[in-house]
C-alpha cells in the first residue's frame, strides 16, 4: 500500500480535468487557424481563459497561458525587467524575497549575470515571513527598482507572506509587484484584482490540472517583453502554437479547485493538524519549521527537521515503508542540497540536511497520515543511527 | 539478504547489481555523489562522478526494477580522499586516491550507513573474490588477472569484508561482463572504461596540484648535488618519473634521467640514471590485515609463499616479511628480483597465493 504525501511536488489530475484533456486532444485544429477547426480550438481557448479569469478574479485579457509555473516566473522576472528598463534605463534593481522558489531566484540571478540587473534579497524571520521593516527600507531605492517579487505562500515551509502590506508599499513607491501563487491556488482564496499584484504566477499540476500548463496573470498597463519570438499568440507574450487540451483541462481543474476551496482547505487543515501533532508525538525532538498551525500557514503541508538524521536516509526508509515524502524542493542531480529557505530562516546547515516535507492533497486521507505516523518512530531511529555512522 | 548495490554508472557495477538481483537478494541501487557541484566534474562518459553517470546508473536501476537513490557522500570524500591526496603530495608522497576512497568512503561510510539503514551487505563491481575460509571470508584475486582489483581492496578491514559481495568475482574477462550487460539490455554495456582520477576531470594532476598547493620553484639536482634544472614545486614529482622534467641539457652520458627522490625540506628534486631507482627492500607503515597476522609471524618461522605488489596493476614479487616496532612497521625483502621507482605513499599489498593477507603504506624503499 502506497501513501503519497508529496502533493506539493505534483498532484494527480482530477478525473474531470483528465477527461477534458483527453477529449480535447482528439481534435485537430490550431487556435490560430481561420477555418472551422481553428475557430473551434480558438473558442475552447478563449472560454478557458474566461473561466480562469473568473476563478482568479481577473480579466480574461490579463491571462497569459504558459507551459509551467517556472516559465511564468521567468516571463515575469525577465519580461517585466526588460519592459521597465526600456522605459527608464535606471531601473535595474530586482527586489525579491530570500525564500522564493528557484524558478524565481535563478532568473533573477541570471539577469544579474547577463543583463546588468542588481538583485536585492528581502530577508525573512525565523518563520520564513518577510521582515516588513527591512523590506520598507529597501524602497529607499524605489526609483531604480524594476520589479518586486514576493510569493503568496512558501512552497517548502508553507508560510504565508503579508500580502496587503507588501502591495501597499509597492503601490506607494510605484514599483510593480509580482507574486508567485503556485502553492496558494486551490488552498487559499486568490483574487488577482484584490491582491494589489501587477502579475501573478499559477501552476496547473499543483491543483489537479495535468503537467505542462501554467499561467501568468498580468495587468494590461504593465510593461512586459516577450521571451520568445515566432508568433503573436497570448498577447504577443508567448510565441508558439497554443496547447489547447492542456489549457482546457487547466480551466476545468481550476474551476473545481476554486469552487471547492473552502471545503478542501478545511479537509487539508484537519489532516495537517493530525499530522503535525502525530509527528511531534512520534519523534518528540522533531522541529516543525514555519509558523504554528492556525497562524498564517498553508493548509496542506508541514516541514519538519529531524535532528541527527539526513533527509536522504529518511526519504529512503519511508519510501521502502510505502510512504512518499520529499526532502524539500531544491535538488541538483538528485543530490539534496540544504534548503535555501531554511538557511534564510536561520536554520543551521546540519539541521537543514535533516528536513522532510509532507504535503497533502484533496485525495489524502487519515489513513495516509496514520501510515506515516506508524512508520516514523523506527524510521527516525534508524536514520539517526545512519547519521551517526557518516558523522564519525 | 537486503543488499545495497553501489552503482557508479559504469558497466561493472551495473552487472554486479543485476547479478545480485538474480541471486534473489532484495536490492536497492545507490549512486554516491562525491561532489555537491557535479558540473565541476567531467562532462564526458569516462568518469565516475559526472551527471551522465548518475543518470546511467538510474537507467540501469529502472531496467532492473529496483529502487534507486543518490546519496551525498561529498563531505566524506572531500575530507578523506581529496584533502588526503593534497596533503600526501605536499608531503612528498604519491597517494592512491582510489584506494583511500575504498578505505574511507565505500567500505566505511557507505557500508556503515547501509548497515544502519538495515542492509545486510553492499555489492560492488570490483574484480575480486570474497571466498569463505576456515576463519571467515578471505579476499582473493580475480581469475581475470588483467582486471584484478584485489590490490585496491586490500585496505578494507576483516569485518568490512564479511559485509561485501563481489558478484563479478568469477568473471574471467571484461568482455564477459560486457556480454552479460548486453544480454540484459543494460544501456551501459558498451560504455568505455574509466581510467583517470575522477576529481581531476582534465587528467592534469600537476595543474590540479599547482592550483591548490601554489607554485614553489626550486632546483632539480643530479645525485652529486649539481643543479641541472628547475621545477615549480617538488611535490608534483614522483619517484621513477621520466617525462615532464624539462631538463635543458642532456646528461653527460646522454642517457635518460629519472626522478630518484623528492625532498620537501629543501624543495629539491634529485634526478639520475635508471639503475639508481632499483630497490629490494620496502618499509611499510599503517599495516592492516585481512587475516590474523599472529600466525604469519608466529613460532613456525617466517611465512612462506609470500609475494608483495606495489602498484594497482604491477607484478607481484616474492618476498620475506618481518615486523618491527611492535608490529607498526612491516619490512619486505624481495627474494627474487628487484623493483624500480617505488614511490612513498603507495600501498604494498601482501599476497599468499591468490589470497590477500594485508597491506601497508610504503614509507621508504632502498637497495641493500
């Protein structure tokens, strides 16, 4: 019996989304073609766009479909950087939080290495939440800032960021704000219009769409350049034949996720709290990272560090007990790196190596959590012994 | 048994893992990541540490239907292999990093971690045999003499040997191993062998040392103490070396010159004629044994049928052994023939027939 506790990495498509995908993939038709088949595909595309806009409280013209959240983050960082700098060459600063996903941080540092950008990392407290005073100080250089980017909720530790305060600062200083909301959509109510953000990243396979589709929401007045050339699709911001089947499935899954968000959040919260209390009982010295339950964290995930254990030992032992979890998000050639998120929260490198993230989805059950809790005491003990051998 | 198969991404460890599966063991594949920055290592297919090697190993595990993980052993590797490599060269010795990796990483850290996680043994793709003996398992040469790797395994302990499987032990040739891989549709069946030091991707050992130990120019002397050239650091020279001396003038007698010794105290390199390299006595330190050494040096007189080998693919030489300094020092007297160009820091492995008895690190070699 297998228990999947890694929904934050990817969750299976919902039956309705999968059925929509399969049905749509059977049609010929390029949404840019002018004949009947093309018109049909175009209609599905635009209806999907309207659905997505309605679900996220945006306008249809603000929805740019991409192949992934990573692509949307790249488009936001690079596209807005280039767009803003072409209006005013002094705007070369990128203000990003230190706990952003690598698909956001890496393009920022790429721009620093290749396009003369300057990256300012906004610090977080020990729970992974932005230090607002430090952030406010960064706006001293607002006139040279091309873009600020702060995630909605952290994908590793689940911490929610102070949305309204960040948006107010950005508006006061006239700095566009991007928010990566890949972890939030489906778990929290997300309104693009009310968020104060100028751009927002969404990733389909985190809430029940198939792999290979995401979106960037962008306000129409935001200066943004395309990263790809070769077609005028998606407001000229994303060249290439549009992936209509994936987008239709994305809209179906998003409609399900947002219409059932409150029930899902309650379901995930109750499982998460069972998991957190159970892990603490099973391994008393395990440390929950990020805020305590009920205080500004995602409903569906919890990351613990297990003193004296290495994440790869824990992962192997749980995997062989049929429980699938993750050491976090950062991974290079399969080698777990100490998480930059934990390090930014002030966790020391050795503790960070003993991190394990458990994340729940709409199909998760109490049995999944209980299987973890049953396996955990002996797994942690074994992993600790193995940790001692490699330390000697 | 629950067996952890160490999978480098090469054909040998792939076949070893396959044979462990076919023998009915419950096998899990593990690739050891020896650096946290894999792109720093070679990008081609010949190393044991590149990203391609990790994914080759993963594909073999897929094919065998076994779980596969990459374990980060980079810290141990850096501390016990790379740092030791630099320290040994800096001290004027010539280390064997593959042997140190076996001693500290594969048959220590990996093995202990495997045991702590519930494995009974680890399987590797070495060409050697662990055969049952009256007093526990014995390490023996592979019947494939050209590939025999018992030399680099001699450094593991007796306890470690009892927790290791060498599924390739009975193979008579590499071609047989490649055929076994092809027969099982393993994509690595035609992958080239690796030769060089995995953490020196371009094969430029001297450049690697210079970048880390710094240039330290000094004189190259002849045996009479006359300067005949200059070098950029005596640490980069190895006894017996002929190439790369860059001596402007030929020797008076016109014959090639070899490195006879390196002296770290005055940073000098001494060169001379080939015959001055000849030795018939070897002194080893840090001896370790794969058998109880007491009977070997017991009341029955000196052990018979003993041979020593000083290079990974060198010839074995008949020898008489004596222990000095309460067993701390092992001296081998070659009884038939001599060796040439024996560098301190290499391992001297003791054989009796095909069996490995033990090994020690060479501290000194001389003729008498």
